[in-house]
C-alpha cells in the first residue's frame, strides 16, 4: 500500500507503519487510534514522503482495513447463524434458550 500512495516501499517504512498502527490502537487516546495514528505517521515518515501523501496512505489503509473487517465479520455472522436474512438472525438472537 505504501507504493500505491507514492511512498517508497522499504521494509523499514512498512515496519514503522505497522508499529505505529499497533501503538495507536493499544494506547486509547482516541477511538480506534484515529488522529493519533495519522500524526505519528506524518512524524515518523517525514523524510520518506510529504505529509499529504502520508495522510492519504494512513486514511486509505484504515478505510481498507475497516471494510475488510466489516465484510469478514458479516460473513462470520451469516455462517454462524446459517442464513443470510438479517431479520431471521435478529429473531434467532432474541429467541429464548
């Protein structure tokens, strides 16, 4: 993803991005690390690219991860309940016993 946003794809930059993602979500200053992650990445990757590129990368990566997690969670819920209708899933969740 670094290369897609014009940041030179080096192993060091990838490790920094993953480490900052982990740190920003582990220290709950903001929900999901939003804002803190962007600020840390702009600071850490200052020599690799401009701040607008780093911000675009950070927001784009968070959006892709969010969509993937929501899709995976929805598929897991549908597999768990064995059906694709949300009303039936809601009734099964509220059914006694």
